[in-house]
C-alpha cells in the first residue's frame, strides 16, 4: 500500500475544490504537502489552515498554463523540499462552451492546464521516484475522458488525453521494470462549483457527486494502489456501450441525458 504518513505529497490546483480537500486529507494523514495554484489568496488560506493544525504545508503560486513557470516551481520544490513521493495532478479548467464559441486562447489554455502541466510535473519528479524505487503518480481526469458530450469538446478532448497519458505512462513504467505506481481518476460531475448548473437525468444512476465522498474514494484508491477509479459505477459501462455502432452509442448517451447535461451550465464565478 501507498503510505501518506511521512510522505512528501504535491498537489496541483490545490487552492479550492477537490485539491483543497485532498490537501487537508493527506496532511491529516501525516504527509507534508507542497501545493500549486495560481490563486494566491486561496493558497495562503489553505496553508494557514494546515499549519494551524500543526501539519506541514508550503504553497507555490504558479500559473499551470505556463510551462516555464511550472518547471521553475518544480525545481524550487526539489531544491528546498526534496523529491516528491506522491504527485497528484488535480488542476483542471472548463469553458463549458461549444467548439465554435471557444476562443483559440481558451482551447489552448484548457490543454495547457488539463494535459501539458501533467507532463511537466511528472518529468520533473519521476526521475527521483525511479531512483528511489518508489513513488505514486495520480491523474485526476474525468468521466468526460471516457465519453464525449456537447459543450465539452475542448474539456473532454483534454481529459481523453489525460486518460491516455496515465495509461501509456503506466505501460511505460511496467516496460522499464519500475515500481512507481499510477492511478487515474474518472469521476462524473462533482459539486465543487466548477460545474455549477449541470444537470443529470437519472440521479440514482448518475448522481452529481459530493466532493468529500470523491476525495475519500481518491485517497483510498491511492492507499490501495488502485490503477483506476471510476465514479459512479454506472460510468464503468461506457467501454461496454462502445461496442455499439456510433448511432446507438449516441442514442444511449442521449437517453440518459448525458448530451444535455451542460445545457444550464454556468460554472464557477
């Protein structure tokens, strides 16, 4: 099992939502945390809350869409706090617009934060993990990385890439004989504010997930060395449904309301 106690854990997108709850959760389990986010005020508040309980935390204000900034922050962490034992790539953004409504800059930023930042953080800390013969890399993707839907073209494409990133990395590490573990997380919509306004047709099958529940499941999956965590269970039927011809696959997603889930999306203000 992966142990949080005594581990150095880095979390991206830590100032709010899942990142904040995960930071509090792993710190409570005895980890010392390094936290990355562009929200300086939120990051400061989180660090103060962790330090007030006698736990260890250090925040780094960084725009995860800027490769040089991410690399500089990672270098600073390695220099002053040492290698990372558990890397949780959690940061994500969503536009909630149709493809033609999205600006070029917004599309690029979605991929920079949701995908490319993962490359820069992993490339920074994986060599130390491999040298130490241990480590755990967590990719917080999405159910949108398993099935696409309207008004999530850029987001879904980036999350498909994140899922592929984790899978290929896992296979590469296995091919190299490395004991470093990976976990990919693919949850349905979560009530963190990021997807404010989304709807689900059958809440008993596809509920809007509670953040505390999701974080509890993620931390448990890391501790249990699970390679993949999909929530809720119904989302696990997507690979099975994919054997259907596209018109039937589309009809199934339409019936369950997936393709209309973003119709009333407003997002986080």
